C-alpha cells in the first residue's frame, strides 16, 4: 500500500518561462510575468510549480545550457524577483520545483572556460576531454542534436564530449570535485527554499568509462551511443551519494527525466527504500509515434500499446515507488494534437486525455496551456522556428537533399516549438502574452483558444481541469487507489478500476472519434454507481448502476463513476 506523501497528493504545473508571460514588453516571458499569474495558478488548483531553467545562460538551448547555476539570467529578471516568486507561491501554500541541469553546462560556464584553457588546469577534468583517434573524433557517437558528439578545441588540440549541442559540454561525474560542487549548489538552492528538483537527463550523467564506439546501424559516420552514456555503471552510486549528501536532508520531491528506462528499471530508481528518486519522466508513451529511425520518422500509435505501457507502469510501481502522469512538456508536441483530435473534437478529446492523467495512480503534471487545450502550430516557413534541434535537423536534411515538403511536414508534427509558442491569455494582439514582439510567434488560433474565453465558458477544458484537480483533493481514492485494467482487448475504449479502502472508481475513456460500446465485464459486480465527472455536459449526475452494464459512448467520451 502506498505511503502518504505531499507530493503524491499534488498536481504539478510546468512553466516554460520564456513563453508564459512577458512583463516588460521585450517579447520574452519572465519571472515578474509568472508572479502576475500566480492567482491564476491558484485558481486552477495546482499546488506545485515546476520552473524550467531560469539560471544564467546564453540560451543556445533556452536555458538548458547554464553558465552560472547560482544566478538568474537577465532576461528572466533578478534574484529578488525569484525570491518574490518563491514567497508568492509559499504564501499560497504552493511549492516550487526547479530544473536541475547537471549532465552538462554551457560552454560559457566559468568551469569550462578554465577547463579548455590548458591541459594542466585544475578544471580540465571537470569535463570529458580526449585526444583524437587517427585524426578523427575519439569515438563515433552522434550528438542528440545532430552531427558528432565531440568538438575539437584547437587551443589544446583535444576533443570534448557533448551529448547535446557543442555549446553544452558534458560534465565529468567521475571527478569527485565536480560532484561535490553540484551537491553544494543543490544545497544552496534548497536552503533558499526550493521544494524539489526536476532532474534533466539525469540517467546520462554516468558514461561508460571506456567510451566505446557505438555499433553502426546505417552508413552515417556518427551513431547513437546511448547504450554507453545512458544508465552507465556508476549511475546508482552517484544517485545514492546525492541522496546521502543532499536529498536526505530536506523534505522535497524529485523527478528524474530518464529516457530509455522501462517499468522494471524504473522500480529500482523510485523504490522507496532505495532512496534514489521519487518519480521519473519516462519516454515509453512518448516514443510510441517514433519510427524505426527515431523521432523524425512518423508512425501511427496504437491504443493497445498505450494501455500495455501505462498498465505496466501502474502495476510495477504500485507497491514501492510512484508514477508521474504526463503526456506533454516543452520537448514534445501538444498532447491534444498528438493523442487526441485538435479540430472537430478538440474540447472533448482534451478533456478525455485530462481524465486519464488525473485518474491514474501517480502525480499529474500539467504543461502550460494544456489546461486550455492549446494545439500544435503550423508556421508558414522555417524562419518562424527557433528550436536548435529542429533547425539542426532541417539543415542536415537540406544537406542530404531530403524532400523539403516532407521535412516541413514532420517539423510541424514533431518539432519542440509546438509546445513553445506563447501562452494564450486572451484574444488581444499577441494573445496577451507580450506588449512587444514575441521571441516566437503566437499560434494564430489564440482568438478562440485562450484563458479569458475559457474562464467565461462553464463547459471549457479549463473548468474541467479545475474539477478534476478538486476531485483528487477530495478523494484519496484518486491518488492512492490501486489500478485494474478491464476490457483489455477493446480497440477503442480504455477502461480501468481504481480501488481504495471501501471505494471503487470506474473510468471509461473512448479514445477515438467513432462511437464505441462499453460493456461491463461479468466479474465486476457492484450495487450502485454515481457519475463524478464526464466530458459531455448533457448527462445526468446521477446515473444508476444498471445503466452501466452497457453504455454507448460518443466520440472521445470520458466518464468516471464512483461505485459502491
Ligand atoms: C532535456 C530537456 C531538453 C533539453 C535537453 C538538454 O531533455 O528537457 O529541453 O534540450 O535535456 O538539456
Ligand atoms: Ca520580458
């Protein structure tokens, strides 16, 4: 039975600060902008805010390239603003979780500047330097953002490793001084009142000590070396050490971003007695529409896979551990465009997906704009795109004379900028995000899809989220109840039971725009059922149990019943 914790009972709201709210008209969202929206977040009902990086950064990767861990970048404001944000949250009984990016720094970080200055610098081994091999890179690894994962630095005649862009050199975690610097920095923020960390690519910090070549799967000179830089042999040791030196001393929450981790491995990371991390962001669901060559190849996702993966995680983390529940963040397309229907059934499907995320066992994470059903964007040309990953891919595609139309199509569907267009506050110019020119264009649909509109419409997605969050607060069953999948083989419906003490919850979700028939399995017996929430507003609040034996569901219909 799960142990009670504040972060299990929380709903987290993720803010991508550049795109949330601009307070001074320079076109970039900032801390003062966030502060001006705290009442809105409170009204929504969330109780934890996860803030993507706001530290000093040249912004090659929008803050995921940090040049000073202990300062706030000018565009975002000042440390005084950050303190005001922290206090504003705490006074509303809300918590603040910060992004922790310690697999790499910016190449502008003082450590790296020192490190590259000479082979004898005490900072040299803060990073991963190697001489070339036969006039080429030390190994054949590709960077996650394209090209080689190694950059030659003429100053000392060696290469440094960067799993992401060349401006994001990887830290050398084998060096104890590096680890202790990081623990020190973490304690510094925790002492300033931070309530937890979202740990960026945390299972990449331990590399295979030999840095071996990756096996070649195609003819390109660079190959994905994930098996040698993800879940490396010393990872457990580092996480354990971090727990002992830092995490164990505070009542905080931690969530690790871990690509390439399945539910069996996850059990080890989040086991409550091992004390590594509280939750993980895994990629199994999000990679369902990746083709064999990866993210940029389109593939249709299947409901059967969706159910299988979620059920696996629900079951395997049920006894010891905890799930994070999310379908979107700043690195992925908008959830309603990807797993729902962002045209005719935008409202219905966004509510259906929200129902899923708030009725499973785990902690829900809402990505900004999801609560009003923001959609992917279709920019007219490449000049509108800002993301380094997308731009690198496009350039490489052009070099390899890929079809321009296909490239643009896949960017529209898969690019990270889909999630990064400005938050849509109202129907005034630039969606009320800025008085100036936004750093990335607003989605033209802001005139219909915006917070102000949603607040006025009692049937909006926003009000539905508020209701879901409220239900989680009122019923421990939503949070702690166990999970049992029913109708395993149904091709349109995802349905499950949750059970806690004397209460049982029945969740029924039609994942498609075709109607579907729900029939209660014979082994499920109960006397009465009461509808707690549904995404079609016309159904009676008090439908009785007998009706549940056979239900006809409309497109994307979602219903949640309390059974007794
Ligand atoms: C994570 C972040 C992503 C970033 C990358 C490198 O995946 O979520 O935005 O580009 O790490 O830090
Ligand atoms: Ca600003």
